[in-house]
């Protein structure tokens, strides 16, 4: 599979990139291309030997840090790493998260789910803030809050799409509170009870968004604005799902106009 360094433009994060410097925008475009490629390897149907491809990229990341990458993306990553001094775990932990997806890993408790959230969301937040030159003392609490908020929002939004792929991210601990099993989620046999479980997950997301808003204080203006845009867009998507009572079949997404409205909100409001 080929990486696309323009893929970020179609993402929910795309508009936020406009507020970066050209150097930062290029760096994040390359990192996002890596993330998108790893996600496609794990998620897209009919990918030949996806585990083999992830193994290749683990080796390629090692080559990136030794200065001997083999692929065009690897060469771009080598320049990215040199320019912004990204630690190797910003790549390898993400691949671990993709391997968990391939294995169909499920999570008994919220604590187990946190293991996954760190790898597929928090690490991405840390890399993003690395590229925006935010020091670790400020980047870690913000990435933990905003990364987990965004990913738990994704879990709510994508619950049926994930189920069609045989995946369930809602912890068993949460499902049992509403008399549900993993199989109930896969078959959507109890939509109203599932809606209650999703509402509970959404409450966790909202707590995390508020923590992210607190963590934004003290950040330089440009990275703070970029993070607010990301947060507002996803938080608005969660609000739209809530209006549907958390009972839906097709993925609920923001329209282009709704995204633009929330970008404007982010210019003037904190999370």
C-alpha cells in the first residue's frame, strides 16, 4: 500500500493544519500519512498479509532511526525525525495498536481500554505536539486528555461500522452494566440498551474534553488553537450523536458547514 501525504486534508483534523507554519504542516502531513497507512493496513479488507506489512514497517522504522530507510515514506519520516526529534515510540506504539485491531482484541475493563487508547490516540497527540514544539510537561497531560477524548468519541461514532468488521471496543465492564454482551454489540440486538452504554462512554468523553480544555491553558497561541479546533470538531460530532439519542445505524458525521461553524467557535472559545 502507498502512503498519501495529502490524506490529512480530508480528515477531521485537516482544517486545523491551516494554522500551522509551512514546516509544521509538512511535518504533520508526513506523520499523518504514516498513521493513515498503518490504519489502512489494519482496517481495509483484502489487504494482503496485513501482519506482514506491519512487521515490515516496524523494521522500516528501525531503519529510519539508523538512517537507512527503504521506502519514500521512510525517507520522509527520517527527515521528520531529524527535524523534530520525534522519539521512536511515536511510531512503534501506534503499530502495536494496529496489531491489536488485527487480532480483534477486546477489553474487559476501562483500564485495559486505556492501553489501546494510548497507542492509537495519545501517542499521535504527543507526536503532533512534538512537531508544534510543545514541551513534554505540557504535551503529556493534554495528549492524555484530548487523545482519549477523541478516540472514545470515535468508539461511540463508529460502533456499528466496527461491529460489521467484527470489532468491539466498548469494555465488557461497561456492557455488563446494561445487560449486554460483545455479541449483542456485533448483532445490534438490543439497540436501546446499547444506546445507554454509548451514552455512558460519551460522558467519559465529555470529562476528558473538559480536562483537555484545562490542559490547554499556558500553551502557546498557535498550538492551543490547533488543539481547540480538533477538540471542538469531535465534541460537536459527539453532540450530534447525542441528539439522536445514541440510537443509530449509519455513522453520524458532521457536515462541512457544521465543521466550519465549530472551527469558528474554536477561534473564540476554549474546550
